[in-house]
């Protein structure tokens, strides 16, 4: 789970820098977006659990975000179709942090097990929402019919089933991450969407 979280931090940091391309910020602005995106979901999760932000306890988190952000900045001018690359890295962060939130929700015994799905969804989507708001973009979470939070719920349900069968938390985390990432990427490729409840 530790190394999986580092992968998620890196992916979200890169997506934050890619999202900044249209705004053309300076280096500090790019780093702010990288850190806000990478840490946003985890901070929301820890606030709900009423505990100090876990992201600040490990200096490796900051190194990973910094290095990922600078690599993304270096290659930004060379990246074409950056929106598709943003979606790819966003999907990775979405899946990993969905798993992270779910596992912490399961281990927090004051909540019923089903609440872990909600905590996972909040953790997975929190960074992307923070990034999009800072970039003045409509968050994926609120776009009409967007298949964004749905993959986190499906991934969480898969994790809950494995939890009731007594599988290890590492296997549960990997499964949640993969299910969420795959469904999100498939929804982008095949343009899956949810029905809306209004008509123009």
C-alpha cells in the first residue's frame, strides 16, 4: 500500500501540471497545482477521520511530488494531446487513492464497513476536484454524465467483497486500484456516460 500510494501521488502530481498547460503558470504555480492535486484527496480523507494529515508524515511524499512535477514541466512543451495524457494519469491517481481511502475506512472500526466505499470515493476524487477548481475547469465529478465517481464505487464494491472473504489488505488495495483504473479508462475510450435526470 505504501508504494502504491507513492505511485498515486506521482500520477496526480503529473496530472496537476498537465492541467496547468492552458493557464501557463510559472514554476511555483505549477508546483502548487501538483501538490494540491496529489494531496487534496488524502487531506479530505484524514479530515473526515479526524486525524493529522498522513501525507505530511513522510518526506518521501514530497520528494515524489517534486520530482514528478519537474519531470512533467520539462516534457510539457513536447506533449501533444495533453488532455488525454491528463486523463490517463488522473485515472491512475483516482484508482490508487480510492484504494487508499477504502483501506483506511475499513481499518477505522468506528465506521461500518460500507462507509469505506464512500471514503474511498472521496479520497480518489478529492485531488482531481481540487485541481480542476484551481484551474477554473468544470470538475470531472460534476460534468454531465461523466463516468468518474462511478468507477470508484464499483472498485469499492469489489474491495468490500474481497474484505468479507478475508483476503489481505494488499490484495484488496491492488484489486480496487486496477478495477477503478480500468473502468475509468474504458469509459473514456468508449465514451460511457450516465443518464441525466433533466431534458433541454
